[in-house]
């Protein structure tokens, strides 16, 4: 059966104005029309570098196969930009050389030198505003929260340069919230009484109930691969409607997370990660914020041990000995990719304007190191997911030749419609990172 063309911003429209956006299908035209009303930024942080040989894709810019670590992201490959060869050059300058994790963390989103707050070797802290906070401040009061920081065991220890990712300015770290119960209370405690959200809720029906007839008609217009893609998308919508209850803008607060037995017990981490992702997606879908960070632990990782992967050695110790712990490190980083895949799955399941929440969002997956054993901050392994309303040209694997990571921070600003010429220290910034749009 021949496949008929449908528009890139095709919507399933049902009764009472219910509309369901679709994922990118082969039957859609190549050029998108229109942009979502609002753009979102998510920074997803994991630590201790990666195993580049298992992370690196194979192939060309537009025809590539993801490596074993990134394999869980395969369903979203058309919405990814996988990047290597980008150097965090600014982190090799200024204070903080006592522990390479420290400048890696402090420079990751600021792109500027740390400042020295005392006489000790480790009395250093981030020296400038981070890109997430700069964007949040520029967007102003568009949402209830200018930004939200979600932590997964990120604040087990007191605030330090190792666990401070986001900064309002020099020596002004922004603490993420590690407890999903407290985050729920902070974000959703008064949502039910918010008149704007009540109006939004009243205007929408459950999406799948409203477009059943249209789903059946669309099936006949798609090829076999697109039918599978559509079914996966509809299943994702149904799951998010059930667990997060925000599909189609129906901003009913999600169910309050159950308290974990011990917030910082190793075995608690997977449940906390899922709860925080669900809350993050709900906050974006309810338009309570448009900027968020999701921080896995701190640089170094303390004594973090992936007991749910049947590991007994700490992640940090493994990262220093990849020769003996290569399989363990690959398993850890693959688990990180699985968490990102769940985040993308949840974003794609939420209709947003003429597309999905993933279409209007860009997610940056980043790390304070490229190689844990060498403590290198050059040739960083980075992933962008989502086009941010069509700004980024996704579905590509890009190999750079030592471009400064500050240029990527500029590109994030521009994607979010925040005009900047440089970001961080201009000595390590030339403007936008090329070839992203």
C-alpha cells in the first residue's frame, strides 16, 4: 500500500476541540510549519564521564547507529543531536585545579572561571551565572516558577562546588530539591486552586477518548513503520494520562509521590529518578515553569553504588579504573540513557500546541567530565534532544574539532529566544556552535 503524505503539524481532532499532536512520521512532510507557543529547556546532568568507545555512534552525520550506551535512545534518534569533539576549555583556566571534577561542574553551565572564597585548596565556587538561570531570568515572570531544580541524591552533602550545577551569579548556587514529596508540595500544593489552570482543565477532555475515530482513519494512510510509531506514541500518551494526568494540557496535579524509605540509600535512587521525571514533565505540561534541571548526584558521586545493577563498587572508583570496570561503567551509563529515554517518552506523550512537549523542548544531557580516569574535560560527550520549537536540526551525529563548549551555551540561549553574543568568559566563546540549526 502506498503511503500518503500528511502535514508535519498534523493533528488528530475530536469532539469539543480535543487535539492530539503526533510524533514525526515518515509520511509527514520534511519541513515543519509553525512553532509552539512556548519553548522549554531541560538540563539533565550525570557524572564521572563515560566510556567513549561504547558511547560513540557509528556512521555519518545523518546515517548513524547509536553505540551501546546510547541504544536506549534509539526510538528518539530522529530528535537527537549527538555531539563530540567539544572542549570545556574555560575549565582549564582560573582557580579550582585541585580536583578536576570541581571546575568541570562549576564551568559546565557557566563557562566562566571559579572564584576563590578562602585560603583552602577547595575553597572555590562557581564564578558566574549559569545558562539555565540566565534564560530563566530573561524570560521573566512568564510562569509561576522561573526555573525548577530537581535532584536525585544531589544534596546528600552540604552545598559545595562538586554538587552546585546551577548559579544565579558568582558564589550564588541554586540548590536542587532531592525529595520528590517536598518538590510536589512546592510545585503542586496550590495548583487545584489556580484559576488559569482550572480554566485550562475545563477546556480539555481526555485526549484518546476524543480522537478515537480519527485514529482509525489515520491508520489507513500510514505505512507499516509509521503505524508502529503511531501505536508507540498513543501508548505513551495513555501511560502519561494515567501516571502524570497532564496530557493535552489537562493540568490535574499528579498523584503525590510516596515517601522513599531513605532518601539517600543507594537502592532508593531509581524510584526517586522516576518520581522527579514525572513531576518535571507535569510542571512543564502545566506551564508552571519553562526551565528545569535534573541533577543526578554530584560530581564525583560520593559513595554512590548502583546496587540495582548488582554492583558493589562505587561509581567513582569504577570511573578511575575503566580497564577493570568497563562492563560496569557501560551498564551505569546505559542506565543513565534509559532515564533520559523515559524523560523523552514522557515529554513526547504530552500534546503541546501543534506538536508534543518534546517538540517544543530541548534537553541537554551533560557531564562534568568526558573521561573519568583521565579527568578530561575535552572531547565532551553531549546529547541534545528535542528541536526547541524547530530551532535545532535534529537526527544528526556531529563531530567537532575542539570547539569551545561556551558556544553551545550561546546556542541554547538563542534556541530559547534569548539574544546573547557570547556566554561566560568571551575568551572561550566565538558565538553560536556551528551546524546545529
